[in-house]
């Protein structure tokens, strides 16, 4: 019995070895399986998405030329001269073959009377300025006819969902006049979000910006900041050109989406307001008997406005709005910009006593007022 068992085990091992040897031979003689061609699915693939995004988006970003009319009363000659330019993005179709709308920076078009788009395929198209918002530095232009070169509207993403460190792609046309590097693609990461106080006098309202290290230069203004899905999430608008490197700032697309709709529909942007004019009052952090605190001091109140109905008066000092400390007129503008029409705004206000000469005579009253912003204009 033991001898039989040993023989059985030997036969079993020999059969297994033969089977394994055969399998290895088959594997050696088999044709090698080719790896599938890589796909650049812009939503889900972990492969580099930039080539596919660039191929799809570059035809939709034009070189924008701004021209101004001039008149010489001596020679009696009228001319139209190029005064600037940048980039613009095709973002919305009017109707199939009927034209579309382009988004750019207001500072790119503000000095112009006529505008021309040069598309990636070399087609030149005249543009009409639909409207602008200098508060957020955006403008909308319109073209008629078919978009050339297979250009499609760039989908607008949600900049509120951006995360620091994720991919940032910028496409635009850096350069000026005859030296333009058409359709340039640069990439980096999102370096910072909600950067405050970044302004080159191109925002009349408070705008927090997206910081990225993707390079831009003159002519990139009005181009596209894209995420890894190929969605437009920002508008490149300025960079620091001092001792710093890699500091590029973009307007978040989610901030201006509503403004874009207003400009297309009405030609301008109308914001809800309180109905006051305020100035910055420099003072101590906390109120003192003879020294009003730092805040936004009311200079004037428009009749029958939310501010008037809430009881605000001239010389009142606003120090808080919806819990945020207000130390300047810009702080007040920022607080108002964060509210929509009909939303309540809670204010902390200090009202001082003044003598006949307009000087603080001592003593104050702390007030807590509530108003609702409204469209006044």
C-alpha cells in the first residue's frame, strides 16, 4: 500500500510538470498582445489630458484686436487704428450657423470702437460689443455666421469646486501687434483661491481671484483658464511682474456667470444696492467717546432706498455687515457684492453726537439695523 501511494505521487508530479511545461511553451510561442492605444478621456482618464483639451479648445479662442477711430481736424482725415488687443473665448452659440458670443476682459476692449477676431484657422471676423461690466473686468462681444475651423463653445465649469494643487491649463494669444504667439498652451497648478486685494485698477468692485503658476503674458488677457475636464473655470487677467515669479491671477468663472447672462440679455450688469454713498473713516478699532471707530461712514443716503427705510443717516459709521468687520468703503462694497437682491443685511452702526460745526461733541449710540438689498437703478 505504501509503495502504491509513492508511485501515485510520482506519476502525479510528472503529469503536473508536463502540463506546466506545455503551458510555458504555449506562452512562449503565442503572439504578444499589443497594448491598447491610450485614450485621453478628458473626464476620467489618468493619462495626460492636455493634448485633447488643447485640440478641442484652441479653435475657440481668438486673437482679439481693438481699434479706435480718430479724426484730425487739420487734415480732415478720419482713421481707424489698432490700439490694443488680447484674447477672447467663444462661450455661447446664438443658433446653429447664426453666430455666437465671446467673453473677454473689459480692459482689453475699453478703448476701442471696432473689434476684430482672428480665428485659429486664419479666418477674420468682425465683432460687435454687446456690453461690459467694469466692476468685474468682463466684456461680451458677438459675431454672426458660422464659427470657423470647427470651433465649439467652451463649456463653463464651476470654479467654486477648484482645489489647490489641481491641474491648471491656460490657452491664449500672448504677444502684441505683429508678434503674437497664437494659440499658446501653458499649464501648471492652482496655487491659491480667493486671493483678495489683487488688482491693477481693473476691478471697480471687490473680486477675489484664482492664483496659478501657469504662465501668462500680455495678450493672454481674456483667454481661458481650464481644468482637467476641459471646462473654463477662469479668465486670465493679470500677473505680478516684480520680484515675484509664477504669480498669475484669473477671474473665477462662477463669480461672473450671472453677469455674463445679464450682459447678453440686457447689455449691462445691474447690482442690488443699499442706496448709500460711503467713505472710509480711519479711527480706532473700538468706539471711543470722542473718536468714532474705523469703518465705512455714510456720506449720503438716497431717499426711499433700503438704507433710507432702515434708518441710516449721514455720518453714521458702519462697522459690521452680516458679521464681517467693516473698516473701509471697500469692505462695505465687498459685503454688498456678496448679497443678492432681497437678502437681509445685518448692520452694526455707531451714531455720534455732533456740534453745530460738525465736530464730534461726545457720546454715541450703537444701533443694529436690518435692510434688504434691492435693484434701485
